[in-house]
């Protein structure tokens, strides 16, 4: 099953939630919509599910015009951020709900429903909770029951809104792995929304980075991390050093001073230089593009994080290997192993 | 809990205020009610039974309980409709109608009684057209039914309204995306979620209607065995100085009230236990 | 919108129709078809109009059926004035008593934890579920001629039943829960931190109550007093049992309504009733205003 949206626009009053979004998801993919809150990712998900409607644009599920169908005809599995489990029903009845409300002509008989629910509870490894009520479950268990319930209707696609948002850090990590292996098992085309980059990079086949109702970049987790397509993506994903620079006359200048960095193909004007913290190599004074004084050093596991004040006066944080000796007060040279410069 | 002990130490006045509370509660509520039960103990079981099984008493209890239950059921249905309209729809006058729901709480029962009687009497604004249709309301059991509906209106509405307002919109979206039709969503998801509140409202409306006196006696007609309610029979027995009879009837009604309180408490606990702890 | 659709894929007429239907169906997830909505609103309005609005209107229509002069004359009757005085007196006594009790009980229940708290609240609520007639009867059984204290009272020449003390007692019984029930949830929610801060800063218990607690619960106190007063002035069943219906002496306004009505003095009966109805309407208006104040000071999820 494929999903395709074209030129989606959606406003809530004067707020533009989606501002011309195009996206194609191939069959069997597990795609993450990643962005800060208010970036439009949940709105996009809800429109695909039929819970919201766009002001203009198109949605196709498996090539069919989805906007011609209401939510209940789309056969979309939707997992809500707060799970939306029916609290007056047992876990079993929650999962069975989608099967029980089918039109009489296609509804399974009771025995078949029982078998199917049992299968789903086995799939999410919670068959022993069948007779409990949602209020008796932990957050992680509720999440998995919500997923089983969404899968019960044999959805054509699966949509998850901040699936791990309401869980604590440890449960979150476990569920991430579990979701990835579950997807591997059932292979249903899936989109999930998250504001947590680690989650997106770890779970998804492809990551869609959104900001202010627009898609900033679509790519594999490696792509968006290693080759961010815009200043926003570079700043949002991974921890970066961000310096305002000026591109003019084929040179990159910081605080008026030219840097020994290639400026080939860059448009002249105010720009932003991005370097990953661990891509700043430390050398003796005068050895790199930057020079600065070490202000503060802390150890963070395998790396040491140093606060360095550059000669122009700006202070940055770098991550250096632990074997490199850094002392407060040292003057050091810094050479970016890799960097990106974006206009703006 | 150590927090309890700490609290008791920091804030003063627990002993004093608790003592005053229990004293005052005993003087005003507990001793008078205990007096009623003591009085009933002066009756032998046989006397007690004879009073209750007399035709007039039985009929009065039947009228009170039967009509109160019927009225509470009407309130359950109409209350649900009113709550739905007030919470889910926007229409002109909505806030006014919302405020009006409390009138039966605030209007003195005697005023409600004379007003309903004037309205439903054979020459009244509503009584006349209904009489033309062959339905006599005032001075018949139907009148009692009408008065009991009136005083029960706020109970279902005010217990269900906050629950419906707080109902998570996501559960309706979830039902829809799982393929449920609107009616399936209402009957399988929304109404069951409201069930504890609906039953609580029903019980409260019933309890109020059973004991109601002021708004009923004017419109009732008060014909023994036909349109005589149990509270009125208590008053009549008192005026005849038949205290034993009055006491026996009162004890039965009081016990039913206690059972209802107990049931409502259980319902509240049930509702609490189903709120997911997020 | 149509422009964009035309840009991407040409839609057939049937597609466009399907989309229009689906767009209409989008609302169906959380609401009903228009016709159903109209029927439900109409039913709700009709029911409330018949059972609530019309009875209110009838009171005033009947009261003024012989004109304003007859209305005013009915209210100026000595009997009417005596009833108004008695009603105000009884309300003042029972509201005063229940206000003090309500504050004391709310302090004990809301600010401290102890076993049996829920049970105690249930006991305070008890008068809500007792038939008004029984609320009167219990005092007849205590203080009546054949009651437990009847002979002692007669010996000491103390009149409780068929006099103001009895009426005030019965009214206090019936209105017992109002103030406490308005304050307990409010004070529970406000917690004890502010009071603890005041105590730790050296305030005495009473200073803490009057300077910290009371300002925080003033709207709740007013709310409880308002409802308590409305019920106290309007109480009929309990008062009817203990009053003895002595004209000009032990008739409150609701009792006078009954007497006048039974004597077919409809204008007079409805004139008194109209005063009580106005009291109810004013109570509701003030209640709505107070609820707004109370909501402002609270989290929205509390109700």
C-alpha cells in the first residue's frame, strides 16, 4: 500500500498548519514525520487518517482518492497519542471493537473474532492482559494495546501519533526496538509522528523533517544526519555548532575575519556555518580555520566537552576524544573535519 | 503515612474543629434520626408489619415509589437529550437554557406545586388542551408524575454534564477510524462511558422524587389509595396523632434513602476506578 | 481549491460528488446529521419550556391577574408581612448556624487526613436524601407532646414545636449540608501549603484562618450561603410538619402560599409565590456569577 499526498494546505484560522506538502510513501515503508511542535506533522497525519480535512490538495492511499472517503471507509489504523482506549471495555473488547462494529454482511462470527483478538494480543505480547481494564495497565502496555486495536481491522496503512510521547525514557527505548521489529514482522506501510530525533533516526526507514508546515528534507536517517538539506535540519538534528558568517569575494568571513574554508559555489551574503561538535578537530594554535581559548572542560563518557571562546569573541562547545589533553586556559586551533554553509 | 502526621502537627485546630463538627452533626442530624429509629423499635414486628401492610400505606408507598421511578426514567432520557444539546451543540439561547435547568433546585417546592397545578388544571394553559385530548393531569396520579419529573430535571443533567464535557474527543475519533458508525460510537462508546453518571443521576432523581412533598401535594388530588403519596400519609398520621404509623412509614422511606446513598457511593467509586491514570 | 485540483488531476463529476459527500461526512466523526441535531435541540427546548419556563411564567401571570394594585395589596396584608418577617428570621438563624458549622467542618475535613473521612461527608450529606416531611417528623418525635423530651419541655414551659425554635431547627436540619459541601472540595483542592507557610511565619491559628484561608474561599462561602439561604426561605415540607400553622405567628412564606391557595385566594397566594420565585431567579443569577468567579480560581478539570 502506498500513500501519496500532493500540495496539502491546511489553516486553522490565521495559523498555517500545512503550507504545500508533497510526500510519497512506498509500500512497506516505516516513515517518521519529525519536527518541532507546531510544524504540522500531526495535522498531516490526521488528514491522511481522515480525522481532519485539508483546505486544498490531494491524498491518495494505494492510488485511490482518499479525500472521497470518510475516516471509517479508509481502513487506516490510527494510534492516538494518549491511546484513546475505551475505558469501560476490557483489553479484549478494546481490540475486538473494530471487528464487532463491521457491517453484518462482512462481520466475523464470535469464534473468529476471538481467534483474531488472541492473535493480536499474542503479537503485542500481552495476551495475559485480555481481561484487564485500561486503567489497570501501565503506559507501555496501553500503547501496545492501542496498536493491537488499530491492527485488528487489518488496516491498509498504520499511522501513529507521537507513539512514545507519553512514556518515560526507559520504556520508550524498549518500545522503539519493539516497534521496529514488529514492523519488520507485519510490514504494513506506516507513518509515525515524533518530535524526538533519536526516535526517528533509530526506528524509521525514512525520515521526513518538517518545519512551519513545510517539508524541509526527506531522506534516510543517514541522509538527514550526514547531509542536512537546510539550516533548519542541520540545527534540529544532531548537536551542531552554528556560527553566523558572511560569504563575499569567494571567502567565508566570521566577524569580518576570513576563514580558511572553501567557499566554492556559495551565494554571497549573510550565511550560517554548521559544524557537528565532534567534527571540530583540535590542534596546536594556528593550525586550523579557528583559534580559541578553552574555558571549561567536562567529561561526557567517551568524549570531553569543551567550551571554547573563539578569537572573534563567540563561544562554542566542542566534543573532543578523551585522549586529547585539554586544559582550561589553553589556546588551541580548531579545524572542521566537515562543515556545511547555508545561505540566510 | 508520615505526611498525615506532619500535617496534623503543622496546622492547628484539628481537635477543636473535629469536636465541634461531630457535636453539631450529632445534635442536628444524628440524634434526631436516631430518635426516629428508636421510636420504631417501640413497635413490635407485628405492629410494624400491620401498619405497613395496611391497604392505604401500601398504596401510598406504591404511588410514591412507582411514580418516582417512572419520573426518574423520564428524567434519564430527557436529561440525556438536554445534556447532549447543551454540551455538543451551539444554538441561540443555549446559555439561558443551561441556567434554567437549575430552576427546580432553586424554586421553593410550594411555589412549584401551585404553579404546576395552575398550569395543568383543567382550565390551565396546558391542562385545557390536554383535557380536550382526554388527558386529565391535575388531581390525578398523572399530576404527581408531572411534579416528580419537574423536581428531578437538574439531577441527571448536572451529574452527566461535566462527564460529557470532559470526555476525550479522541475516543470518538478512535471509534470512527476503527469503522464504527456514528450510532455505534454513541451506543457502544459514549453512552457506556457515561453510564456511571447516568445511573447516579437516575438514583438522585429517584431519591428526590420519592421524598418530595411540596411540589406534589397541590397537584396530586390526595385521594387515599389513588393519588396519595407516602410523605403526605406521614403528615396525615401525625395530624391524627398516630405517631407509630408515621414512624413506621418514615423508617421504610429512610432505609430506602440510605440504600440509594450507598448505591450512589458505589457508583462514584466505580466511575473513579475507570478513569485512566495518565 | 478547485484550481489546484484541476492542476493536478482532472476530476470527474462523480469524483467531485464523492468528495463533497466525504467532506460532509468528516463532521460525522464527532457529531450527528443536521436533522438529528435539530430534533434533539427542539426536544430539549420544548421539555424545558413546558416543565420549567411555563410554571415560572404562570406564577407571575396569576399574581398579576387582577392587576398591580391587587398584587401590592395582597403583599401588604399583615399576615403576609408576618410571614415575610418570620421567613427572614428563620433563614438568618439557620444560615448563620450552618455558616459557622460549614466553616468549622470544612476546616477539619479538608485540611486534615483521618480515617472515616468519606463516611463523615456522607453523614453531612444525609439531609439531602431525607424526605422533608421526615426531617420535620424527627423533631416532632423529639419535642412533641409524646416525644422523648416532650414532658420535660412542658414542665419547664419551653415551647419548641409549633414555634420559632422548631421551625428554625427543622430548617437548619434541611439546609445542613449546603455551606460545608460548597467549601470542602474547594478547600481540599487548595491544599494546606499556604496555611503551613503562614504558621511557619508565626501566625496564630485564627490569624491564619482569617488572613489566609478565608480570602481564598470567600466566593465558595458566598456560594454556599446563597444556596443555603434559598433553601431555608423556600423550605416547605419540614417546616409544615413542625409549624402548627398558627396564622400570623408560625407561618412562613411557603406555608402562607399553601393556606391562601387552599382558601382560593389565588392572587394573594401567587403574589407571595412570586416573591419566592424572584428569590429563586436572583439566586440563580448570582449563582451563575459566583460560579464564574469560582472557575477562575480553579483548574478547568475540577468539575
